[in-house]
C-alpha cells in the first residue's frame, strides 16, 4: 500500500523546484529519512539518517516475509547486519537455516553463523569471534536479505549508499528487503540501484509477477 498523500507531497515539492527529472538517489534518501523521523516511524537506532532504517512494524514485515515460499524454501541466507533485519536473522538461526553475515571488520569477507544460537551473539564482535569464515564463491546462497531506504512497486531499490551490497556483490539468488510504507513509492523518481525479488512491508509482500 502506497501513501498517496506522501507521493503527492513528493511530486509537488520537486515539481515546484522544476527538477523532477534530475532527482538524485541522495535526495530520495534524505526525503525518506526525514519522512520517517517526522512521522515517528523510525525505530532504534535513531535518527534513521545514514542507515537502512529500522522502523515501527518491522516485526510484522518480517513475519510476512517468513511466510513467503521463497523464504521457507531457503536453506542458506546471506543477510546484512542492519538492526531492521535482526528478527529475520534470529528466526532463521532458530529454525536451523544457515545464516551468513559480512565480517564486521574485514570488508569483502563473510562468516557463517551455522550451529550458533542468537543468544550467543550479544555484541558485534561475537560474529567475528564465533562465526566460521566462508567463501561466497564456494557457497550456494538461496536468499539475500538486505536493508533498504526507498523502494517502489516495481521492486526498485535504493540503499543507504554504502555497505556490503555495494561491494560488487552479485549473488545468483533472490534478493529481499523490509520496508515501511513511507519507504514505498509507486515509482521511484530516479533510477533504482537494483531490483528486489521480494519487498515485505507490515501490510503486504511485493513480489515478481
């Protein structure tokens, strides 16, 4: 569900400035971060600026995604470290799925949390200390979970501008993210950075087809 008022407000703002066709990804990020803050829809860590935002209702969005057949069939997940994905990561670990995370200190390296319980990961450092190093090139990934800043109904995605999705990561698996309704546009006013396979909101799951 798209908030038509938000969409109309966005268009009015940029049309008045006569730059609708030159809206940048950075401007979209700032707009969404500000919208979440103003609506008090952002959750810890706040403010959301500079992050893949956590948001009120992220738990419900996670539950919707976890009911999707793509998630249910996935055995090995590559997940971002964002707070908004924490419920998904923990549920996956508890259900016996293999969860792989980016190494918290070494860009381009990854660790598997297979065999661990979420209660063992109280600090970021525990991921590096307890996780087992893995090579993505030698690992079959079934689903990639990432955070988002802005998405649209055609499954376009804009992230925060840095992090592991920007390291030339090309995994031949479905990509999924979570989004608050305020993060969802009918159509992004600029080019998306990539396309998702699944976008889960507290109200629905957008998917291919």
